[in-house]
């Protein structure tokens, strides 16, 4: 990493509320220990606390299908070359019900912002997954989302709350990927993303 990691427990000279911030982050990670992302953010405990609250809400208090959300996160990772993010979330996509061939499509399809949709339409992705992929591509690459692409989310069955949650998830994990890559959190920038076959084998 481009910075040293913060200590895994509050420093003795830390501000009074820092221990509470560490405890809140640890509670969300439980039973796992703090991860490299946490130990990067904890150089600024108030930022780490806000991040933990925001991402915690996306991860544990939303109703949008977890497989769909993780597929979008994985697509963000691919578009932004965020190896850490892919390796962390691709297994969660598989656990959330995304099939191996669908995850592979999210990894290998060219960005749909270039306008060629033939490969997307002939891919293993479901109509709902295709709509999410196009939405993720436009939010991540072109920022502006075309009316047709937004409308397709409604056509394939997402309600208003799910669209807000999907949008905040994509936006949030764009933020995550940019932080991870800029600081090389976890020392992953020079590595290859794990293959889908490798991820499937690890879950068996």
C-alpha cells in the first residue's frame, strides 16, 4: 500500500470517540477481523465511521437482490481495474445466485457505453442482468444515464426503492474502487483478478 496501515486497535493517544468508531467497524465485520480497507480508512476515523455507516446500509439494510447488487459491484471492479474489489465480491455474487457463466459475462463483455450491444444481447445474462449491466456501465463510464437505459430498469421489474439502492450501490462501489486503486490497498494493483473457474472451485 502507498501508506502504512493504521493500527488494528485504537492508538493510546487517539481522540475519545475513536475507540467507539473502531468498535462500530469491528461489529460490522464480525466475526472477521478488520480488513485492509478498514485499516486504510482508519487514518481518518471520522471518514472511516461515515464510510462504515453508508456501506453498511448498502450491504445489510437494502432489499435489492443481493446477487444483482454483487453483479453490479463486480462490473464496477472490472471497468475500474479494481482487483481487490473483484476478488472480494465475485465470490459473493456466486453465493447470491449468479451463475458462473453470468459472472464470466460481466467480467469479459466490452463496455456497453461504446454502443455495440450485440454481445450483451447474445450473452448468458438474463434480461434483468443485462439492464443492470448497461446501467452500471453508463454510471461508471459516461456518468450520464440515457433515458432508455434507465427505463429498462423499470421494464425488467425494479421498483423505486430497488432502483435507488442499486444506484447507491453502483455509486458507492465506484468510490470504493477508486480508493482501493489509488492507494493500492491490499497490494493488488499489479495482480490478475481471480478467474471465475478459480472462484467456483474455491466455493465447492
